[in-house]
């Protein structure tokens, strides 16, 4: 694996999941593979799970770590070629990225979309410029349009909890108070379309994901219909793709409730976290035995560990 930016970088998705579950049993099996190597984690945006789980995964492989909140502590970065830098951006990506590459053997980047300009966000300019200029393998820690470490984690969690060979997995839009990126649902859809699951997406009208992400999923605006016989409910809010970045609905009737979970085949409740209680999902669902959000978050370590191992095997 050269970079980890999307499902396309996983040559064999099932093999990756299997290996991650092996790491869960034997976290230190490859304790020395990262010896004398350093990973840099650069955050343009906040994080709890991605930051800590990737650090833990790197430590399990013997990697040294450098972590920086570039959004807060770094120089303002210019990404435009040919820019006359007489404004408030002090450093160009053409210097910043290769400098980071001098200190780190692998670099993780978290950079959220602005949600103002769809073309700009979906061009993945920030991530692609790091890929182009760093000269090191790049791991997406969530970009403008995808969150592949989260999606690999989600697939690992489904694989370890499924009770039938081809479970029904439902991605359900849920209300929120803020306009959120499409990165998590896009990425989840991309990975579910690559997995052996019966995949359904349910959302209010106007919340269609970009066709390249929705892929072959069944899409319905009837949430209750979607929940029938489901084995996994994956709740997430996202803002509109077509009316880019807009909140078109905050309809509380889309919140995940015990009554809706009762329509499923005893489904597990999943969410990438953080989650706003009693806005996205009721306390009673999150606190029920069917909620697997903590186990899911725990699996972030094994997803990151298997990805870092694949990258290390390429560079050592
Ligand atoms: N799910 C997730 O990526 O969590 P953080 O934003 O806290 O990293």
C-alpha cells in the first residue's frame, strides 16, 4: 500500500479486515516493524478517536510519533500555485509538505471541507497537494470527501458482529444542529459497496449522496421501511450534496428511537462518534445493549494498525 486515501488503496478489503481482527487478538505481533521510523499526524481540525487510535496503532508497531495541530499552531498555508503571498498565509504547501517529509516517514492528514464550494472540496486539493509534495506515504485521517480509517473500522465491526453471511446494513441520515460534511457517509457507502452486504441508504429528499459514492446501494426516503429486518443501523447526519453544504431538514422524526430499532432484526446500532444525544439518537438507543459505538471506536486502533503495517511493508 503506497497511500491510504480511499477504499481503492485496499487491494483486498476482506484480507485487511481479517488481519485487523488478528491484531485485536495480538496487538504487539509486529512490535518492531516500525523501529526507527516516525509518523507525523497533522490536524487541521479537531479529533479525539482518530488522533488517539492512530497514535496507539503506531505505538503498537514501534513507530515514533510527531503530532501537530497545524490548523492552530502552524503557519497559515497557501495552496494556490503562483499565488502572490502578500496576505495572511505565511507558507506555501510547496515548502511545508516536503519539509514535513524530511522529518516523517509516513504522514497522516486531517482536513475537513469548507462546505462552500463543492468543486473545490471534491477536488481534494489539500490532501492531493500533500500527496504531491510530501514525498512520503500519506494516510487520510478524514479528508473533504472521505474518512477511510473510519469506514474500514466500520467494516471490521460489522464483520465481527454479523450473525448471517450477508447482513442488511442501513445507513440512515439523522437530524443535527450544524451542517456536517459528507465524508463519513460517502466513505461508508464506498466501503459497503465493496463488501458482501445488503446495503440500503435512507434519507430525506435532497440528501442524495454523490452518485460515485452511493454506487449500487438501494436508496429510500422511507426510513421505517429501510429499518425492516436490518442487522445494522448506521446513523449519521450530513449536509446536502446537491444544494451544497446546506441544511435542508432538521426534522426530528428522523431521529433514531427505540421504536424504530424495534422494526429491525435486533440490529446493532452504529455511529462513528461524536454524536449529539437526543438530537441524532435517543439515550435509550445509545445506552441499550444493541449499541456498539464503543466497540466500534475501539476498532479504530486495529484499522489504523493494519493500514500502517501495509505501508511500512512497502517502505522498509
Ligand atoms: N469518528 C471520528 O473520526 O472521531 P474524531 O473526529 O474524534 O477523530
